[in-house]
C-alpha cells in the first residue's frame, strides 16, 4: 500500500504537466472570453438583440423555428432560471425563505 502511494506521489508532477496543464490552459482561454463582463461598447448589441426578440415575438417569427432551435432555446431558458434560483438560495443561505 505504501509503495502504491509513493508511486502515485512521484507521478503527480508528471500527470500535472502532461494532463492537467493543457486542459487548464484551454479553460483559461475560454474563461477570458466567456466570463468577462460586457464592455460599454457591447451594450448596443444587447439592445439590438432585445429589439429583435421583441419584434420576432410580435410578428410570429418564433413559429418558424426548427425543433432543434426551439429545444436549444428551451434549454438555455431553463439553465438561466436554474442559475437564478441557485443564486437566490446562495444569497439567502437557506433553501426556503429568509432567516430573519
């Protein structure tokens, strides 16, 4: 047992260099893009996106979505709602109600 643990400890730096480091670099590359807050220059894009969404709802363009697009929109909506409710539970530090 001790020899197996010793072998594992000796191989940990090799594993970190060969396996974990490239994946961590990939994570950082995507995190820099996806996790940054919007800049003031991106606000017009947000406004035009909301405007397109509202005009599509008024004209009935949502009726022409493919099943795949509708399913993806549903999944994104569910994800946003779940993160909202998880954030509420974290903020309240309680699952139901607020502790006064």
